[in-house]
C-alpha cells in the first residue's frame, strides 16, 4: 500500500535550504491548505521537506511567501508538547513533487484562463473545411 498525499496550497514563508552533516541538502517550506467551507473552513499548515539534489537547485528562489504550489509526497503526523504544555499535532510531507501553480500572491486557487489567439496564417497556405463524418464510432 502506498501513502501518497497531494494538495494545492499557498507558501506561508520563504523556503529554506539547510545541509545535513553528511552534506545532503534539505529544503523546508511551510504550505497552507484550506479545507471546509464557510464558518467550518480550517487552514492546515503542512511542513514540506525535499531532500537531495532536487533541494539544491533554484526551486528555493521561487518558493516565496504567497506562491501557490501543488505538492505530492508521503505524509506523516507527529505529536509534540508545546511551550504552553498543550499537546499539538504536526503534519510533514516528504515531497516527491513540488510544482508552482499560478502567480505569487494569487490567493483564489486558480489561474486565470488564457485568451485564445489564433496563429497568423501565411498567405501562401490554403485552408479548407473538412467534411463532417457521421460514421465515426465514438
């Protein structure tokens, strides 16, 4: 059985890259994911971690606060006791995929549709309308 969790969310603070004593790069970023609707809407804060060569690249420069991202990977949950003595839960995702979605600061969760602009045709190209075929079986 596979543990794969995928979601879209908004980067909560700029990504950081650190290096383990072994020299392996570790990219950390916190991503907010809203669940529910109306008064029952909640924000889940998920710590996203990316290891190795993929963490060393330029991705850190694009994962800035407000950037929308699609993230997929293995989810884990841990509990800890906060400074106030209350037990809290932390979600961490070991990422396999981090993709940028939309523009930074765009908070509606979707990108605006692109306008269709037909390509200009060369004057030397002839166009024709193909006959409609009712015999297509699908």
